[in-house]
C-alpha cells in the first residue's frame, strides 16, 4: 500500500495492516501527523473542494498563508494561498473554518476578500507568462477564499543569496533584475501593481527560470488601515508612498522595490527604510560600496530608488534602457541638482497620477449613493490650444472609470471640443435638441442656463462641505447659477528676474507699484485683477464700474499704446522672454504657460490686497432636456468629481485650476514651492459667481474696443453699457 507524503508529495509504501499508524517519509523525513508550525494554519491532510489535499505550510504573510498541496484531479503538486488577514480572524486548531471578528473587522474582511478574489482573476491572465507564477484556480470555502497556483520547484532569491555568501555576482543579479522587469512590464500593462517586490517574492526555478509571485496579497495594500498596510510592507524595499494613507502609486512604486532588490543583491547591504531616508538619506551608491560596480549600473539603481517619486523612472522601459546603457542617466541626487539648475517645474503627485489612468490604486472615493438606473450621460469637455482632444477626453474618461465601476448601470461618454468652438456647438445642440447631459457652464448662454437642471441635489448630498474651500459659503449662489465648480483661480503677477527687481520678494498691492515699468494685464483674468487691485468692476443687472477701475484700465491702455508687444498674450509672452515686459498680470492657471515658454526667468508672486477676488472655474451644468435617469446619474457624477481622488487627477495632473477639496488642495500646494503663496489668499478671497459670464463677455468687448483697437474711451464704452 502507498501513501503520499504531505511535505515532499512523493509516494512511499507502508506495511499492510498498519494504515492507522504514522510513518516518517523515507525521502524527506517528514513525520505524518505532525501539527502545523502555527495553530492558525490548516492541518496537513485537510481536503478542499474534494480535490486539493493540503500539505505543509510554505509561508505566511499579513494577508495570507501559502500551503503546498496535491491536486488529485491533475495529479500534480500545487501551491494554495489562503486569505487569512491577521488581526481580523481566528481559527480553532484543526477546524478549517475561519471566525471573523465583529465590528469594523467584519466589514473590512469581506471587502478585502472580494479584492483578494479579484486579484486572482487578474493574475489568471498571465497563464502564458514565463516570469509570473500561474494561477490555476480560485474559490471560496471555509468562510474565506483560496488561490491555487503552480508550485515552484526552486529557491527564493533571499535563500539563494544566503547560499552565495550574502550577495550575488553582477551577471546573475542583472539576469534576475531583467526577468523581474519583464514580469512587471506585463503586470503594469494589465493595470496592476505588484507592490511587494522583494528577494523572498522572486523565485529561481529549474531551467534558469525566474518567477515573480505573491502579488495577489500585495494588491490589498490599498487599504486605509495603517496597521493592515504595515504588515504587507517589506522594510528596505517599499518606497515612501506605500507607507502613506491615500497615497498615489504607479509603476514607479514597483521600480523602487526592484531597484532596492538589485542594490541588495549586488552589495549585500539592505537599503535603509525609505521613511528614514526622507528624514536623512544615508544610503550610499553601490559603486561606493564596491568600486567594481560600473557607474551606469550604480546610477540606474540610485535613480530607481529615488525617495522623490518624480525623480524615478516612470515606467519599466526607461529602467531597462538605463540598465542596458541605451539611455544615459545620472543618480537621483545629481538629477535633482540638474533640475533645480534648470528650474524645471515638476510635481511629484502629478507625475504619479499620470501613469495610473483608469487604474485607481489610490482610490479615495467611497460611494454613498443609491444604485442608479441604466443611463448614458454625455459630457462635453473643452480643451485649449495647448492641449489635444485625445488627452482631454482621456482625462475625463480616466476620472470617470471608478464612478462607472461603482455605478455599473451608468455609461459616461466623453467628447472633447476646442474651446473656441464650444459656445457655438452648445447653441447648435440647443437648437437641434441634442444637448449633452453635462456641459461646461462658462461657455453657455443665459438662455441655455435658464433651462439647465437644478444642481441643488448635488450640494445637498454632500454632508462634508467643510472639507471644501468656499463651497459652503457660496452654496446658495452656485445653486442659483445651476453650476458645480471643480476648482478656483486667483490673480497673481509673474515677475521677470533682472538686476533692478528682486523677483523673489516682490509684492504687488496697487497698479502704481509697476506703472513705471512695462507690464501686461491678461484680459482673460481682467475682472479678477481689477477688483483685486482696488477697483470695483461688477455686473448686477447692469455694469457697475467705479473711478478706480476706470483709472486702472486707462493705465493699461497707456501701456498697450506705447508698446505693440502688449497687444495680446502671445506678444506679451515674447516681450517677457526678451526682457521688454517685466510684469505679467494673470492667474495661477497660467503657470504651465510660463514653465513652457520662459522657465527659469520668472517668479510667481502674490497680490497683496484687502479685496482679493477669485473665480470659480471649470463649472459644469446639467441639461434640463436630459431624461430623469440621465439627470440623476449626472448629479451623482458631479458629486463624485468633487471627491479627493478625481480632484487630484483633474488639477494636479492636468493643471486646470486649484482644487476645492482640502486634501487635494494641500497636495497641490505642497508639491511646488511656487504655489505656497496660495495659502495667503484663502482668508480674504471673495467670489462673484452670479452674472460672472456676463461680466466676462463685457470684458472681452472692453479690451477689444478700448484697450486694443482704442476706438472708444473707457467713459464712452461705459456709457454704451447703460
């Protein structure tokens, strides 16, 4: 009679009539009946799904226990991972069923259980990959879930390093790193992150195969619970963003871990924990530990291990080219100095979110809404000359992905329209009866806005208005205007560096501060600038402009008349570049334009005033001609767009304006020193959402007639408006 060893899975013979006795395996020495190492583990011999016989334990982590097992159907050895989140469950020794703790643990357990299974489904797509462990099956049993994977006959990189004396030769280490990078490329292409690359999660198998495993549990590190996250992290290999709640992670997160693993393999030195490195970075370059390590390998590793995620390689392709010496790189510290010298405007949070796209690793939105009826909502998004239709459309689609995953019955269809055509397209759609469900209110006529659907339910469904700047104070007016803004804007002055002006400390409080120098006032933000610089310029059932505003405009006319470079923003930017324009009055929204055209030549400085005037921006409205279900879906979608995650995508990545959501705002401001001046505006900022579009239309005509063509004086123009 034969019996299978539950450790090595080989069969061995036992004497007849002694079936009830326990024997030691003649091949590996394992004695039958030996209890598991921990009482929480399944006992060897446990049968799952009438098919899999559980053997000894291969390993355990914060979210799971992995067993060696025998597949009686395919007659082969497999590995089975059991979902077992430490701290949330317990098990009576010998009983396979899990007991889930009550309260918040229960909700979290079942939420992550579904994510565990979802990860298994995603892993299954890599069945043909040569560098990723194959998933054979997944199922639920014993009040938990299991993932059945191919059994890897080999050794982990961690164990292999011990055998090799603590570190690996360069050739072997690079072969492993390239194999892991190929696996990560496949994983990232499928919009998945591993988030647990380390020497004990990379296996060296027979036939010189390298296999990446255990990224099913790592996917769960998205949880909000700090204690849960800390169990998964591998100190020394996890980048700083993995220690943060609500962090933004992408391919660069895995690149840090892979670079740290390569560092460890070739030096034998464990990199210091990334959180410590943020305080004081004592990690030295590999070439300093071993002079035989080539400079380009050392620099590639340090660049991949940059604490600042914006300095890392942003995708696996860049990392591979650097290791192959196809792309010249410098280490992280040198790169940072180089960027500072060139004063390149980089924002780490923006770079992080760019690669994430529809994959919501940083998901923050929790749906509080009822399940919606089937509906398709069309969204028209405007794009300027600096953008392109595809990127504008993709941005909105990416932001809507998580909304659609929560509201499966709703489809969001996006169309990108050039901003110069937007108003005409809306008018045509109004006439044709083909209005989009959601449109940008700033391009809509008064007639269109009159027939817009109410957005009051959007604001009423938000029980956290205190988490937003200004919405609580201006809720009533915004409801009256039937608009939901996604951001706000403030006036600033861009000061050109010169020998006569200290651009780093200049503050503008009145127009007389710069009257003797050439300046340009961007007409797109003239209403904010005039009101902020001491004038009064409003539309309340008619134009209201005081003498201070008129004098300010007259000064603008004088400057424009004396210098052709001040006729429009394009010429003014050229003048700023060559030094004939010293001050450019605009808004924070123009920061991208300045970085694109005159990077390193300017400082963005605040305007000091008791009458700071801001503007709500990117305001969306809902068509009143849409169906009941479409309007209901559009309202929920608009509320979703105000949540922290979408706010970060919309503003940090695409630089549309300043986020209204406070957490997104904080990240927006903290990630670039130039933006810190915005904090000084918050307490005194005033908005005039009512009749804002009318004032913008009048301002456009004012600049055309009075400032540029000068066919009328300011008094004549004002008289015509009465």
